């Protein structure tokens, strides 16, 4: 493969980031049909197709990398690591499986970034007052997941341990949980896949990622019964105002505990291997 010069234009100087962003913004975005065509050529060993697919998605790496800022690694280094993941994704992508490329690639991008962060983790000092909270949060999360069969949000943990959501979120920033439809989408954000269903991300790139997530979640939620869909959509504010369990119980004429059971069973039902693979990219 020819050298991806645009990737190597990133240096350790802060001012080069603006030049890089300006450069990749000029690259035309690819249509779904173009990505499918390029992926087929890549599987046949076409290096030019690989370069075109990678360059056409470089801006998405920036969107993902920004989510990991202030984690001990510069934004430019995070972008570099994400670009490595993007190249791996382009080589491995199988367009015949029905996944959108960005849905597949985001997982590789994140894993490449997280791997780099883990290598630097020994250099990041965890505040002493956070150590105790981390232990409480991890134990509570394990108990919750064993009981409910899905990972908790910060709000779920607040009901178990005597810590405010803000401190739970701080602790979550230093730990991780299994990928789950109802799990936090990132280490410092307690929002789940479902919470981000109607993301109002300002950038066009984030908007396209949100659109892809919206489409995947629509397919997942459609597997539920009408009543289950109604509970999930109201609880997570999907295409409607977000409501509490108590508000949902009043509206549906069910007990709060019954609504909680429906929510739990619905989430378990959605956690098939195929569904998790489709949504793992957004974890």
C-alpha cells in the first residue's frame, strides 16, 4: 500500500492539528455504495481502494478521539492511534455482512485508542479519595449485573450505594464494564446506547454516526413486543420525552416494579450476540 501521507502529517506540534483538520475536511465523504465497492476491491488486494476508504473516513477518527481527551494523551496522539485502528478496520471489513463501514470501524478505532491509553495508564495517578469509590462502584456494578443480567448506569448504582451520581461518574472514569446495550457508552459518561439514541451532536460527522446508531437501535428495538417497545422508548426518551419508572407506571396502569421488570426483560431480550456485535462499535 502506498504511504498514507495524510495520516503522517500529524506531528507533536499543536499547530499542526489545525492544518490536519483543514486537510481532511477537503476529502469528499464516501457514499454507502462507494464504501461497499471499495471494500470488495480491498478484499481482492487493491491497495488504492484501501487508501481511498481510509482517507474517506479520517474525519470520523477525530470525532471518536475527542471523546478521550484529558485522559493523559494529546488529541493528536489519540488521532494517530485511531487512524491505525481505522486502517485495520478497512482491511478486515466484510461488506457482505450488512454492516455499515463506520459501524464496524468505530470499534477498531476505539480499541486502538484504548490500547494506547492503557499503555499510558501507569503514568496517570488516581486521586486518593477516588480509590475507595472505585472499589464501591465496581462491587456494586458486579452485584447489579449478576442480578439483572445487564450492566448498570450511574443512576442504577446511585440506588445501591450511598454516593451521588457525580462521584460515581468520577469512579467510572477509572474503570470499565462489559459492553452492554444498557452500559455506559464511555468511561466518563453514564449514558447508555439507548440514552444516545437521539444524539444532538453538533458536527456532521457525529451526526452521521448518530444516524447509524439510530438505524441499528431501531432494528434492535423492533424485536420487542409493542408494550416492551413502549416502556423502552419512554424510559430512554426515544422519540418521546424521557420518563421515570413511576411516570411510566402511572401512564400504563402498571406497578413500578412491573415496569422495571419489563425494562429488564426487554434489555435482556435485546442482548443477543448479533445485536451486541452491531452495537459494540458505539461502546
